[in-house]
């Protein structure tokens, strides 16, 4: 017996799914809308990765600062002075964050920390500035203290250490 089956007897779906997929996509207005959104997003991603060059922030050319600070002295370094230097205290240590002025400088999302002890804010995930004076952080929970230590490690790795934050009545070590 001879097989008279012809390849034309094969169902259309098994030949090539792309035309069917395309026709399914354009029949539904929601699919057309989603396809447009995906196209726009892909265009923006590709344009950003090829067309625009991301500029590295320019490191400020300021002399290295090595000093212990009181809270009052620290307040001067909030990015509004002529040199633009920004210092932040974290868990008793002062760091120069001037290179990240887009975050900590005036108008930045974390500007409330500039020239201050940011420990409580970082530990509690609050960007409200603390104006109450020296904070011994004794009322922080173990979870908040662990969070503060994580922030401290990040600052140690990323920013230049300047000195210690002095407690009231404490004198600099130098």
C-alpha cells in the first residue's frame, strides 16, 4: 500500500507558529498596547546603554581633612560653605561624603544628614534630621543597631574617614 498522505494535510498550527502568534497579538487591543509599551521601554534601555555616556562624578579636589568633631563643628560641613565639603557622622565616626553631593548636598534626598550625626536616621530608616544634640543611641533595638552597623560598614568602604564624633565635654585625641 502506498502512502498518499501529502504534507498539505498537516495542520497549519504545526507548520510555523509565528504567523498565528502575530495574528493573535494584533486581534486584542490590550496586546497591542502592551506591545507598544514594551517597544518604548526597550528603545529607552538601548538608547541609554549606547547613546548616553554616564558621567562619573568628579571627585572634589579638597585637602584631606583629619580631625575629630563636636556636633557644633560638624554642622558647618553641610555642603553650603564655599568649599562645598560635606561630612556625616555614623556611629561615632565622621566621613567625608563630598563626592556624593548629589545625594547628601543641598537639595539631595539625604541632605538632612549633611553636617550631622546620621546614626539614628540610618538605623531607623528615617531621613528626618536630628537636632536634639548628642545621641547615645542607647534606646535602639538590636535590629536597628545591626542596621546601623551595616550602614557604618558601607560608609567605611565607600567614603574617606575623617575622625571621631566627640561626646559633649570630650576633647580631641590629637
